C-alpha cells in the first residue's frame, strides 16, 4: 500500500529535530576561542602560526598559509603559478563559481571543459583540446569530495608544461591512489567554510611543497609583501597584493576543529556508505560512483534522478525541483547545490566581469562559452540533488536510514510528485 507524501498531508519520514547541527561545538572549541579572545592579539598570533604548522603536517605538505577563504587560496595558487593578465586557465564547466572567478580576479581567462557524467569531475580526456598557446594552468576540482583523475591531468600538464592547482575546498582527507589531496599538483587550496569538513565559519589554506612557488603566492596574502606582519620589518610591497588574512579567533576555532577532523571524517564516511547501501535498488535513482583508486570523503552525497526513465527528460530541472520539494517535506535535508554550469554565470556568459567587457576585451580573448560544448554539465544541473549536514558528526547511521526512507518514499510515489505545485 502506497504512503501519502508529507507534502500532501501524510506523515513525515524524518521526525522533526532528527538532524543535529554541524559542526559540533565542544568544550575544547570554547576554551581555545575564549583564550584567543583574551590573548594579546586578534590578528596573527600564536594560534595562527601553530595552525599553519599543524595543517601542513596533517595534509602532508611543506608549506601552509592560513587565509580568509578557499577563494582567496585559489587566487594565491594562481599567482604562485605565475598566471597573469590574458593567460588562460582550464576549469571544469561544473563546479563552484570560485574555481573560475579566481582566474578573473587576476585578469586571467577561464576556459571551460565538460565533466564526466559518472564522476561529475572534469573530463580529463577533453582537456588537451582546450589548450592554446595562452594556457598556463589547470584547476583540478575534487568535486563533492571525489578525487579528479589526477594521473591523466598531471600527464597532460607535463606534456604541455602547465601547472596544476588542486581545488581541495571540498576534499579534506581525500586520498588519490594512496596520496593525499593537495600533495599531487603544484599548489592547492582548501576551505574552512561553515559547510566544509574542516569548519570554522570561514577561512582557508593555500598549500604547496614548492618553496619558491609558495613564496610567490604568499605575497598576495598581505598587500604584496614577502614579510609576515609579525616580523616587524619595514613595509615593502613587491607587487599587487590583496588582504587575505584571517583572524586569531578563527585560527583558534580551526585548530580545535582540526584536532577532531579525523574523527569527523570517519563518521561521515561510515554514514555516507550506509546511506549508499540503503539506497541500493531504489527505482529511478542514480547513486554516486567511485572509480578504482579514486578516494571519496563524501563531503556531499550527490544523487541524480533518471529523468529519461521517468519521462521527464525535457523538463528535468522542473521535475527535479518537485522531487526535492517532496523530499524536503519528508524531512530529507537535500537541495540543489549548483543549478547551472559556471559558463552560464551572468558575469562570465556576458564576458563583462569588470564592465566594458574586461578582462576578455582588454586581453583580446575570443574564448567561446556556448553551453552546447558542455552537454554533461548541462544535463547534470537538471538531474541532481545532494546533502551534507545529515551525514556529518554527530549524526549517525540511523539518520542516514531516515534520509534513505524519505528519498525512497518520494521515488515510490511519483504520481503524487506529479501533483506537487
């Protein structure tokens, strides 16, 4: 007997209050943040410098610089790789906009490559066709916590003398063929945004094993200077610089969370794998896949609906929205993470990020952003939904089971979904 969907007056699959908030705040968080508040400085202090050492050690890299966001870290990585005005950077057509806008921040031009349908990551087989004499770097995004095909990407980069920047903003603890994310490319960026696996509200890290490269990127962090503010030496700006520092209080919070990061990641992995198993055999559902050797930290559990099988290939996004609305009414904390390919973003599609057509017109770029080049990215945008918080610590496998029940309930009652306004 079919159940009545909650959106039409039935009982919820997930009880109110079942999902606990992220990140869990402990006495250690409170102790360290309050101590920083009472400390001698609220800019760069002992927590800030210790955090950089601790994150470098945890990540397995020589150098780590704490900053105010993953976007800032990406910008620093580009500058570290000597990407400049008019240079082209290859970016996946489906990612968070920061993976592309960081290029525009430095008057470089993002050139998009379609994604693989199976992994949602950049299709490495299509990168070479996008390379021109202007190409300087590739941004390899480990989307949703699944590693990109780094062997193939690094091989193309080596062949064409390009730099590879790993966008690890969603990839804390991820391993690719036994190596941690952020240690394989020439530089990498991590985020500590509220939603991230290492969460402290905002913040990020620029990391690299290459000392010379790291020093170049570091100049952007503090007004174009080589010196750190606590060094006490004179202000001498050697080039353009931004103000990308974070704060001592944020650093203290991040340090406390870093001490529990391995525990958080283990809980997330266990919950996601349990949800994955619970959803096996669900009709019209496409579960995420992990190619051999590719790690996954399950930052976001992203599913797709088989719109062709359900007869909604032509109105996929609209019907997906009905499904999501029905699932949310059941208490399933899911949503559309990014509803359009990045080349469709207004400032990029119009090629006018700074007005008057810059940076495209002022660098005489003729790059083409027509969406027909990115069929997998376009298709994915209308077929997917994902979740983060229900799988995070302190939630457990019982919460994962509730999520699965709510998803299955909607997909088992498509006739009722059709009536969702």
